C-alpha cells in the first residue's frame, strides 16, 4: 500500500453515529476476511499500473460524465462530452441556460439522451438553488449530508452520487458497480443478490478511508472487469486475480484448463 495513504476514522458506524443516523446497515453475505481486499488491490495495481481516473478536465465534467455514463459504454460518453465542449456547455451556468431540447441533441451519442438531458438539467438547477451554482460550496458540505441531497436529485442514484462525491469532490466514498459485484461474487467474498449499500459499507470498513485509495481501487476493478473478469467468457487464465480465486471455484478449474491448453499449444509449436 502506498505510504501516502493513511488510515482515517471513517468506518461507517462512526460516520452514521456522527450524522445522527442508525449505525446499522443491511449487508450481503460477506464470507471472506476484509483484510484480503488489499491483496486484490496490490495484484491489480501490479498488472495495470496507475489508472489516472476519472478522465476529465474539470470537476463539472466529471459530474456530467457520471450522469451520461448510466447504461452506456464510456466511448459513447466521450462523444457526447466532445459535443458539449464544442458547444461550450461544460459549465453549470451554460448548461443551466441552454434549452433542454438542444442539450438532448448534444448528448444523443450517450443513449437515452432525452432522459439524460433532463437529469443534467435537474442537477444544475439543484446546484443553482442550493449553492448558487458553486461546486466548491457544494463540496464543502459533509459527505453524508451531501450524499443524501444528491440522492434526492432526479436521475442520481447511489453509484452516480458516489462517483460525483469521490471523483469530482474528493470525498471518501467507495463507488460500487457491476464489476465490483461480479469480482466479489466470483471470488467468494460476497454471495447472493448484489446489495449496493452493503458492499459499499463492507469495502469502506475494510480499507483506509482515503479518497486516493478508493479512486484507484475502483478504477482498477473497472479495468480488471473489462479486460479479464467479463460477464461472458471470462479470461481467468490471464487475470491478475487468478491466484486469489477460491480453490473450489469452478472458475479456478476453468483458468487451469485454459492455461494448460495454452501451454500445450505453445509446446506443439516449439
């Protein structure tokens, strides 16, 4: 673990108690020691190196990307953001002033463009009403309080809210996505139906409360999911997390079989 990442008292129970909320939360079946998570971080980091995520020029662009990336590939988001940049709409004030129909046309490449235009409008109206259009003022609000406010904005769910908090505001929250659920389930760390808040709580309790660590860890998970831990046809034999698969997992057998087949092929070509 990098020496710059220091442990903070950010365990969920303490944070909720300070906010006057119950310290209990529903958790999925987490059946592996939480200390194992740093082994996953280190294995992915060795394979992939620094992620430099989230790719954006400004915090507002991060927020726009977090909303546009819902239910689409990042490549589509990049095209939509390029349209917004060309139209000079990547500021809260400009986006607040533009007509929703015009905004929808510009974000069309991201899919569900009419709904996403309304979501973008809802956010900039919220920002204007609550914080006079200032992201700096917004991000000065305590994490839990701001998270609840964001979740009340049309079109912002837990994953989008946490992406905004972490990547745009540098708040210590972990972003849970489909890749996170997939890797944890396949490695026997969690089981059962994906539970966003339970998994987020588990990871935040298990790791030092550092935005830098949460940022890098989530980015590593996303790239591992895209490159190896795919929904269909996972490439377990090449995955940096292969050695961490449980011994009894069907994926362990799959990885070993694929590796043996590759070795035999290479031997026959020698």
